[in-house]
C-alpha cells in the first residue's frame, strides 16, 4: 500500500453471532466509513460458516470425520445421524431454503412429521401439553392452531438443525454451538493460555471451513485493513482464527480487533501475544479510532497520536489515547447492509412464545435511538464504560432519515432498536415523526419500565409501529430494586406493562436472581410477583438471568455497600470482567435458578398460573409474603 492511497477496509462478523439477521457492528462502521468517502466493504463469516457446514457438501465432510471414530465411541446423536444419513442429505437443502424464506411449500412435508429425520431434540415436543386437553393427540396443535403450518414447520426445522449441531459438537468440534461458539475459551479468562493452546491445536473441520471462507473473502476484497468486531465471548476464538489465517498468508494486511467483548473485558490488556494476530486493539466506539488508524496507515499520523488503541511496543503492550472529541451520534451516518447476503439469513423458531421469537425469527434492521443510557445508575450494570456512560441523542428527523435509507436499501421495514434503554422522550419524538411522514415500520426495543410511559404514550408508540418491548424488572422486590438503584417499583412496573399490553404491544421482562443479599424468601416473593404479572396479562414473556458481578459495575467497585466481599482475582493479563463474590446469605442460587426457569417456561405457555409458587421448587421453601392480589390492586388503584 502506497503511503497516500486510501486503504481499503474490510469489516468482518466472526462466528458465532446470530443467524436471522446480521450483527449490526459492521453495518454501522461500513456506513460511517463510506459517508467519509473511504472504500469500505463487509462480510458475515458467521452466516457463511453455518451455511457451508449445513449443506450437502458440509454433511458429507462431517460424515468423513465420523467414519474415523470407532462405532463404540460414537454418541447416540452421531449414531442416529449415520443411520439416517441419506435422509439428512436429501432434506438439508430444502430445510435451509425454507428457513431463508425461499421454499414455503415444503412446509407441508415438514409438518407431516415423516419427512425430516428426528433426533433427540424432537423429544422436547412431548413437553408441550395443551392446557385444555392434557391427554390430547398432537402436542403442537394448540400452540400453532390450524393456521400456523409455516410456523409449525419452522419450529420442526429448527429442532432438526439443533440435532445437527449436536452431531457437529459430538463428532467434529466439542466447542461448536450456534450462538456461543467456544465461549468458555474467552469468558473472563485472566490469561491468554487457554486461547493460545486452542489456536495452536490441530484445526477441526469447523476451523478448516472457516479458514477457507476467510481466504475467499480476502481474495475477493483485497483489503489493506481488516476489522474484526467481537461482540460476545462466543466470537473471540473464531476472530483469532480468522486473524491467524490472514497473518500466515498475507502478513502485510493490517488487522484490528474491537467490539463489545473488547470494550468490556480487555480494558487492562497486557498480553503481548494478542499482537501476533492483531496489529491494533481499539476500545469503545470505533469511528474515531479507525479514522485515526487510517491516517496512521497513510503516514499522516504517528503511533503516539492514535485514539483509544493498544499496540505492541517491543515485548510490552502500550495503550495510546490522543484525546480527541468523538464523532457525534448525529454524524455517524446511516448503517449499510450492502454486501451482506440479506436473503440468506435463517429465520429460526426455537421458542413458541410470541415475544421470545423476535430474537431469532425474522430479519430485523438494527438501529440505535440514542448513544449510551440516560439513566446509568443500575448497580449491576457497567455504568462506568463509555457505551453506557456517554449519553447522546440524534434528532427524530435524523433517525427517520436513517430509517428511510435503510428501508430503501434492504426492502425490509422491521426494526430492532438496540439501545441499553430507549429514552421515553426520544421514542415519543420518533413516533410523532414516523406518523407525520407516514412511514410504516414495525419496531421493538428495550426500555426502563418508568412512569413516563403513560397509557397515552404506549398507545402512540403502538400507532407508530411498536409491536413489542422488553425491560428489566430484575429482582421483583422493592427492597432489592432500591438497592440496585433501578429507579422503579413493582407496582409501577405492573402499571407500565399493562399500558403496553392494552395498546396491543407484547411485553418481555428481564429478571435476575442471585443479587447480593437476595434470600430464598426474596426469590419466592419475586416469583409470586412474576406469576401475578402473567396472570394479569401485564407481561407475555420473561427470562431469568443469574446475577454476575462485573468489575465495571457499582457492585464490583463498592461491594461493601451491597453487603458482599469480592474474591480477589488472579493477576490479569488478558480478559477481566466477571468477579466472584461471597454473599453472607449463603443461598443456593443454582437450585433457585432451576425452579425459576421451570416456572417461567410454563407461564410463557400459559400453564400453571393457578399453582402455588412453592410447587416449582425441589426443596422446601417458605410461603410467599406477597398478597395474592398485590398486582391486581396496583392496577386497579390507578383507574
């Protein structure tokens, strides 16, 4: 690359992220770079890897690997795959095309239950019991009704792919998963050793496939700089494998690592071996660091003037941060999906719950309403990090301009607003602007259940295209909500969620267990509140997360305020995020988690809402202190 030619930038989504829609980081950065006249392209290697493995050629390659395993050592799933191998070869193409929205008539054959080979994952179908007909015949009939043949077929096709991913994990690469690929290699790993060992090990079929896809992408685009955006621990290993391939063949191509995982876990990076793979590691929003990097590569800026960037200096790691203002949220430009194969993403249907489906079903254009979080006080959240602490908005007119540009490009009108918590003021302005311009979209996103979401605002948002909303109820206990500085109370959450439900908007609640000082009694009470929220139709879906203490959160920074002691971390040279703690209450949160998830799974299918919450627990737990009519009273009192 001559010193003055503008470098060509390739942004890559590494496996695994999600399969129904592109992870948005490359779309943002490519759109931004193009708005500055920079030659920028993008590739989704996560989708490409799955489509290659789950093809006739891919399954034949898996079969070759299996033939090398002694029959006695093959798992049940692998033996099933070998037995029905010809059926798998005959069905894989039609199933993938169907999930891509291409071949809708095959749904009739899939629904017949005689077309797809059915492995262990299909046993889950026996868990669905029709609440009105417990001895009934077809377990899926009540869930989908007579009209839902396409949905029923998508659910069966998803189980079929899950069977195949189990075969891959058992026979080819024990780390393989659709979403969390090789996640344990990177989750808060204090040292680089486990990752280094995995990268030095002989490649698996998955590694070989990824290498071939990487080579093809580099040959096609001939980039000077490759950006790898790693949002989750589950995409770290593959990002390093991609960089390894590039460095082995094209040592002159520069590589840079960034994304949510880096911004959260690599803030104290001291491991110089990372730079055998990456020339640069950047923190927080990528726009400014990448512009500085491009000027550096063109000889217009010395290393000491880079922005929020780690480089190797001899054997040491050096962090360079020339203080320069960030690019305003108003000026980052519209994301572009140009170059990503929009029509090849897979709409999966693993959960029957209508709200849960939104994450894996359908192609959503991902867009941010505001940068950062306007609240930024929650004590479990990484409020000290830039992506949360720097709150900035763009005007409603700018947002709707971006929305219109994206619809013109993708031909798709579904939007997922990916904010930490979309601000009510901005959502109101956005809804009014959409209605004023007569722009029809469907959208969903994450909010805080705060009182500014009046029934009137809920109605306005629904008219502007809002179909679903998710928000944190966290631990349904006013004592713990105060302790975590959530700024909401249980009865307020009930009223806000009811306002959305009455406007025809689906509501999903994020729930949490294992928060510092949370007792068994707190957990039982929380589940009773959740039961009543379902029973009163305030929420349609939810998910219980185990609380994890992170070093960037208020709990991690001031543990004594929350009544816990932190367990000292070993010396950290690589990833640092989760930190263990000792909670004097000594509650067995694993046992709690099993009960909570079982109860929730049933509630989401409309089952067991009458039962005493104690029935979900394996061990004896105290009765709830919550009045059986707490939520209905809270709803009634506002009328």
